[in-house]
C-alpha cells in the first residue's frame, strides 16, 4: 500500500529502513516520551520485520507504514492503524517521527492519511490513540483532528512488551467515524 499526501509518501517498510528507524529511536529527544533506553539495532530489525510480515497478511488488519518525504525519499518516521481481526470495528493508531522533523506538520499529514485507511479501508467505527500527557504536541494534534479524551491513565507498570517499564501518565483518545466524516467535509 502507498498513500500520498501533499508532502509525504506513506509506504510499506523495506529492510533497508532499519538504519533510519534506529537512528531516530536512539535520539535523546525521541526517548523523552518513551521512558526507556535507546532501541537496539536488533529491536529495530524486529520492528521492521513485523511491519513487513503484516503487509503480507490476508485479510490484512494491521497497516504500519513508513513516512517518507515525497521530494527525496528520506524516512521521517512511521504511522499505522491496527485491529485485532478483519472483523473488528475498532482500531488503534500510532505514529512517531524523528525529532528532526517535529513541528513541521508532517505528523498531521501522516495521521490524517492513516485515519483514512482506518475508516475507509478497514471500515472502522472508531479509532483509539494513546498519548503520554507530557507530549503536548501529540496531544494538540489528536485534539485538532477531532479525537476526544476518554480516559487519563495514571503512571504505573507496563504490560506485554512494556512489562519492564513504569509507564508515565497517559491519555486515551477516541475518534468516531461520524466525527471524522463531519470534519473531513467541513
């Protein structure tokens, strides 16, 4: 899958994306909101491999795409929309950018495009996003795109792949299809 925006190409991951992902996932500014040590190259390889595997599933219910600059092909970050199964009516999104590209509107372009995938390709009724309370830019972005805060999760122990960490205070946001359609036409 490929999605074009005014300045971006969202595309499937390829093996050679590992170094670019590893570069920004090691940046101190990036890690401010992740409360963990820098990612290892092995973790970045696993991430890219997982995204490539998802792209080959059928039916597909997980889209995690590389965000690249249309003008030069440079990888800026990634974004995705995922569901538990092809029958799910609720999904979640996630996105990350290299700190080099923060504050330039790239996240907004990418998230709007991935929301379209969720609501049109996956036919979801609602999409959830989680965000660290301290990440003011991400909070503003989600609110600007019509997401509504549904929960404020206090700091506490992580689960699953995050079991080795204490997670910071987080917001849970939800965007319903009706609100997305309304915002797209107004």
